[in-house]
C-alpha cells in the first residue's frame, strides 16, 4: 500500500481520490497504531490529516473506531497490522543512519507521513521531502494549522519522481558530496519497472560514499494487481488500486541496488514484525509479498 506521490493537482479533491485515498488509509493506520497500549509509532498528526481531508468513505483514526466489519476486511487488517511495523522499521533505519553521523535525509514521495516533524533529529540535520505539490501543500497546511514545527531543517521539494526531480533537489540545497540517507516507503509499486531503474540510477549518481537507502520491496506485483483481494480493497476506498500499481516484470529491488554498488540486506515483512513482537496473521495474504531492503554505499 502506497503513501506515494502520484496524487495530482492542488485541491482537496486530489487528496481524496486515486492514490490520495491510499495515502489517507496509511495515515489512518498510523493514527490507529498510536492509540495502542504498546504503540510502535507515535504520530500526533496522522489523525488530523484524515479528518482535514474529509474522505468520502469511513476511515477510523483510533482502534476504538474500527468496527467489527472493518476488522474482518483485508484492507483494514493490512492497515492495522502492517503500517505500524513498516513505519517503525523505516523510522529505526533513519535513527541508525543519523546516529552514525549522516545529517542529509531525502524522503521520496513520503505522502502524509510527517517524519521531519514527529521524529527527533540531531542538530544540523537537513531533511528534504520530495513530493508533488498537492500532497506537500495539503500536508504543510494541515501541520501549520496544528502549530507543528519541524525538528530539523526542513526543505520541501515540490516535484514528482517522473519529472527532473534531481535538479529541483539540488536547487533546494542538496549536496552531492555529503552522505545521504534515502527512504522510499510504499513507492516502488507505483512506478513502472523502467522508472524504478532510473530512480535507483539517479539516487546512485547523487549519493556520496557512506550513503544509505531503505526501500519497501514488493514481490509478485502482477499477481496482486489481478487479485480479487486488490479489487475488493479498492472498492472499499473507492479507488482502482490495480490501475495504480505496475505489475510489469522486474528484478527484485535488492538485486538492482546491488548491481549499482550498494551492499544490501533484505528483511521480510513477517520477520520485521516479529522483531517488534507483532504478527501479520490477518494480513498475511498481502504482507507475504512485502519486504524491506536496506543498502549502504561503500
């Protein structure tokens, strides 16, 4: 499930249609995770994104709002079981990277996550959020209404990943000779295989030695796009999920990154969940396709 950047124009309608609806569902997942007795993620803003967007379908922002009917649906099982695990895993990757002295962060199509605002950052950290204007403008407006302040030097970059985003990133102050930690969470299935290849090549060209990367890797995407499970979940959101996901054949992300010189390791979603004392039983049909790949450039 993507929190990605293909939302479109600049009005509220773009946030409550298409991939914007999946971004809202992911935000709802973070909001629900934060209401657990033992939350993996603290996100004081996620619920506000959902309520500010006024989605046309019910979206719970606490576990108490999750009806028994919703709890049995694969979509909400996925959201309630997996989103907290994925978010925490990528949060921890960022914490480890900045703990090792990397102070330049690029979040690729982060959607409605607000890591620059909700995480603690070491002094001197510069965090670039690269996304389309519709998403960034809605997110930043909602955060401003809540009085939120970033904990780092925050530099939003209004550009889509199919545009010349590297120039826009450098114009915002990105430094090629400075090690960077890159995050692409929930993004790759929204890109065709050749666009993913170009993305990785461009990241590699922009990355100094010592840089790190974390991506969510999705296997057997073509099978997912044709599944009744995907059609049913899209029906709940009022969105054609199968049309948003590219099922073309491609090499696994870890293999592509390794070919570009990154030292990689991959953790399945199930193993990632177990590391936090969680299971993905209800969402297993979806999460068995998911893994997290981490890379470091020597």
